[in-house]
């Protein structure tokens, strides 16, 4: 699964052959979850602090996430998105 960003120990990934609704995956110290592009938890678990960081990052980079999702649907290479700073 392509990694599109990393920050504060959180790894953000997006599948190229995934299903709707549009979403991304996050891993952090044994926790795994999927999120909508506005940071809503779809599936899995994430500690509260990391969930808040992921939500902030997703809201800042929503347009880039949408662009990557469109690339993924076309099986194109995804681009990296800047980390939360």
C-alpha cells in the first residue's frame, strides 16, 4: 500500500484498488484505521490524540487527497502529501 505521508509516528496510506467511499488508511503503533477525507473515522481504532492530528491533516490536505484518490482509480502513481507540522 503506497505511503503518501508520515508525521508524528503516523503513517498515511492509500490503496490504488480500494473501494468507496473515498478514504485513506492510517497506522500508529499497532493501531490501524481508515478515515474519510474530512477526518471522520470509518473503521478501526486510533488513539484520541492521533485521531485529532489525522483529522487536522486531512482537512488541510483534502484537495490533495481527492486528487490522489482520482489517480488511484486510474491506477496511476500517487504523490506524497506534506506532513502535519
